[in-house]
C-alpha cells in the first residue's frame, strides 16, 4: 500500500517518490464544497498506481468531511462519473 500524506495546510495529498512528489491538489470553494483541480505524477513514476492512490485517498477524505465533491481535473473526474 502506498503512503499517501495529507497536507491540509497546502491543500494537497502527496506521495513521496524520491526525489520528486506525486501530488493531488484541491481547493475548498466554500465550507461544504471541494474541487480537486490538479493531479501530477513525475514522468519516471507513472504507471505505478500513484495517481489512483492519491485520488482514492482524497475522495475518501472529502466524503468523510461531508464535502460536495467537484473535479476540474480530468483524471479525478473519471472517478466521479458513473461506470457503464
């Protein structure tokens, strides 16, 4: 399991991928609404499940906080769309 670190002071979730970081950024748009707006995984670390782990951690946390969830990031949006 990947160690996802929540950094609420920076509005992001992080996985340390030495020497870089994989990151999921968010903005709290009002007291009950959150927008996940950016996901980044360093090129050399792609394909290892980092982005998915970040998004799952972020969405789980947002649901626990009772946020209405939005995603302006295309990658996060895929997790919110109904599956056929």
